[in-house]
C-alpha cells in the first residue's frame, strides 16, 4: 500500500486528507481486496460495515450491500467521503439543498467524492450483492439525516458516530 500524505485543509479544525489522497487510498484498498478475492460476506441486513483502517485523519470502511431500498439522505458533517465500487453496482442519489436530486449508477471500478456537507444516499437496487470501500476524512463524527418534503430538504435528525444502520 502506498503511503498517503496527510494535510490540513483550510478552515478545518481536524487533520484531513485531500480529495486526491483519499481517492488514492481507496484505490489502494480496492487493489488489495481484488488481489485476494474472497466470497462475499452476505449480510442478513441490507448492508454490513467492516472497518479496514482507523486513523487520526481518515477512516476506511468496507461495505457489503444486498439489494435494498433507499436508506436515508444524509450528510457527513465536516467529513468528506470518497467511495469506490469494488463489485456489483450501487446507485447514488445526490440532493441539492433546494431539494432537487440527481441519480448515478456506479459499477465496479467507479468512484465518487462526496464533499463536506453534500447530501446523498447510496443503495443497491440490483439482485447481485455489491462491495464498496469508503473513506471518511476527517473520520466521521456526525451525520445529519434529511427527507424531501414539498420539494425541499428537511432535517429529520442527527447521529454521532453512526456506523452500520440501513
Ligand atoms: Fe454517505
């Protein structure tokens, strides 16, 4: 695994990786996973989380997704997310603060960066299980959840250090 250089980003109180460094880190974990393939751990719930790396400036998680409905629109507080599909397909919904949405289907090898405070949701709406790797930098400490009401986003709640719920 190649070394990743940590950097402070302007305006951020906690150390965080740059977006290119996060992309490189996730790509390294994906390559390592592909080099030693193992059967997909099929979770009994719609997704399972397994932490691959816990650092002061970044956490990396392996997620396994069964077919399931959309979860909840959310942001990651002051953390940026970068994720990459390793197997299967995932759908991402990105919501604007005005309530509009864009949808994108990601196949194995494709990745997305989710800026600080961007609102999105990810789910597997295909029969085949999916695997993805997600980095959060700085490590995620809070999520805010939303629903779309009358075409706008409305906050439904917050959760600190949420991990694995659908
Ligand atoms: Fe997310």
